[in-house]
């Protein structure tokens, strides 16, 4: 699997896939798709990612390559 910016945020804090999906309330498949850039998480999941990964919400948006405004249109 290629290392995306979102995946690197997770790995930086040594969170495994199982703990992440449990905290976010999403499937492993969905997390893989988010980390590979095929899907975008909801604003709620982005907030949970920020808390678990110990970074700002803006850092999550930057890692995803989207802006807060564009995420409103994705949900």
C-alpha cells in the first residue's frame, strides 16, 4: 500500500487499523479507501481522526487534499 499523508498521520501516532476503525465507526475497507484517496470521510469522522491522531482538523483536510468547503459538498 502506498503511504498517503493521511496514513502517515495514523502511523506517526502508532495507531493500528483495528483501533482506528473502531474509534471512527467505519469499516476497514472504508479506511483503506480514505487513506488511498478513493473516498473522503464525513466531517464527523474527520473530527474523530483529528482527536485520535493528535492533530488539527485543518491538518486532516490538508492530508486529504480537500478544503472544508469542498467536504460539505461531498456528504
